[in-house]
């Protein structure tokens, strides 16, 4: 988050260099030695370099199911044409000891074996798929669960679909990557409905998968126009959830080229040097910032201004919400562990110092997002007289939070505005912080429901909430 003084802004230019492959890499660690339990059946698939490991089997099962999924879906995006099979092969690679056979992959020939390390990709040079079975696949399975591996291959096959439709060289990188994320979401919807015979995922697994997807984001120094951009965590996560909700045909509609994106670079050296974060005490300071003094962080006055205007638009009045530090909210706590909540009795959002510090550890707007939910509960009470302690309240607050976030995510704004990392911080908060017992509690929601409500508010506005 930032308070921007227009006269201090200096434009910076960056050039990003990408590989010839359309893929996604992950910065995950771990030994990757965990055994992958056997499925009820295994797919039969020819793979160059197949070492017959648990992780090769996991990859083959995923690729077979994704291919079968697109055999059914491709006619919906290709004016009825059947899915052309891969012209190239599937390669399982040990990047430390690649065999002569796997070195024949056209992209590895073009850019070297280094391209496969901690990676999986679709290679448009020979219409093939390759993956690192030693580092990438085991590490993903260990950190984010075995289904995350299937999601990665669903993403890569999304590029194979682009290749077949002739868009892979015409679309900007970030459009191609988020479209492939949407394709991964569409396949995930099928897996959730038990339509993928060799791949398993449950709604309970999905929160880990979606949280993992945030981690595949670009560095915050990227912008949507950079070569090789994949998108920030919010762009990727919202695309994935769009695929789950709307299906494959939605992902490959021509309108995807014009999809709004939030990834951008910093607009000032000051904001870059601070990592897009205001100090914790400033975030918690409710004072209105004033020229010539430190003032507050601007979040609370901004929230009240936004909701006062929204209330006026429907002919209602708004009483400014205040904040106060306390070990527990004074009323209406969801659990005995609650350290964050809104009290309608005194129109106050209460927070403990400990929860503020934990949330701030994910970035200033992760904490800020908790406050936007508190104001969302105030909206339920003040403007509509509805409950603040059930599932509809939490989902409505998610939508309200998204609408407010869109309003302040303006790189040209003066005064209070979001910084480039803040969208990822908001996504993390929606997925992992909001639903904890120390905050608002899950109330029977899952991460997909909350992020869908948040993105609905962000992209569609308050009328959708």
C-alpha cells in the first residue's frame, strides 16, 4: 500500500528475457522422496526417459486424463474440429543426467538442458511436453499435494491447445499463461466431478492447490507487458478459478485477449525500496494523512470514504467505522480464539497486536484485507441489517473486499492506493488468513468460494455483491 505524491514519481523501464518454451516454473524445496500411493488404475502412455518411478506414474496419469478431457472439449473451442494428437513426444528428464533420447526434445536442443530444471513445459518447436521428474514433480507433490502436479500438466496442455488454435505466437505472454491457467481450472472441475479416471482431487484438497497456485507468480518487478510474464498470483488464481466455474469454452473465447490484468511494475523508487509495504504501525494508525506530517496509513479513512459514497448511491447513510486494539473483539466473536472482528454495538473493528503482526508478515495489504472484511461486516449491519456471523456474511464480505480493492488499485492515483505486491497479499489473505479461527473463521466456506466472491466484486463491482 502507498500514499502517493505525484511529483516524486519517476518512471523506470525494465526488459525481461524469456525462453522459447511456454511453461511455468516453481520455487519449491524439499527432498521429494515421499511415496505416491497407487491409484486404482494407471494410464498407459509412452514417455521418453520413463524411469517407472512413482512420480513418472503420477505424471503419466495426469497427462492421459488431461488429453482425454481435451478430446471432449476441443471441438467446443475449434468450431467442431477434433483434437489433433501431439506430433512430438512426452519427455521425462533427469536434468542432472539427461539421456541422449531426452536431449532430442527440440526446446532442450534450442536452449539447453537448463530449461527443464525445476520445470515442466509445452514445447511449440516440436509439439511436445517435457518435465523434470527428479526435482520439479516430487517437490510439487510434497509441498502442494499430488493433484497440483495434474494442474501443472493441465496448464501445459492449455498451451498445446493454443498451438492448435494458432494463438500461441499471436497472444502476449501473460494472456497465453493466464489462459492456460484457466484451462487448468477447467480440467480441475472435471476431476472434482470424478471425470478424470486416473486423477483424484477433493474440495478439501483444492485449497492447498489454489494456495500453491499463488506461489507460481511472477516477481513483483514484472509488468503485464513484459516478455515472459505469467501473471501475479491474483491474475493466475482468478484465471484458474474462472476455469473451474465457467469451463474450457469460456477460457478460449476471443474475449480472453481483453481480460483485465492486475500485474504491474512499481511507479516510484520509494515504493519499490519499501517492497510496497508501509510500516505496521502506520497501517494500524487510523489518523487521516495530512500534508507535511506522518499521519496514518490512509487505509481506514479510505474505507470510510468508499463506503460513505456507496451508501449515498443507494440513498442510505454511513457511520464511519473505527478500529481499536484488544485481545478479543468485544462482541460477536466466532470462536474463543477470535482476535479480529467487527462489533455492531459500537461500530468498531477490533484487532489484537498478535494477529496484526502475523497478517503483516504476508505483507501490509494481507492485514489490510482483514480490515476490508471488517468493513464488509459493517456494511451488512449498517446498510442491510443482516447477520455478520454466517456463511452468506463471509462471502458477501469477500465480494465487498474485492470491490473496494479494485477501487484503490490505481497506479495513477494520488493519496491512498495499492502497490504491485498487494494483489498477491490480498489473495493470500482471502485463501488462508480470513478463515482462521483467529480471524473470521471458515463458516462452512472453502477458499474457492471466497476467492470467487472476491474476484466477482473486483471485476464486476458492488452491483454483483
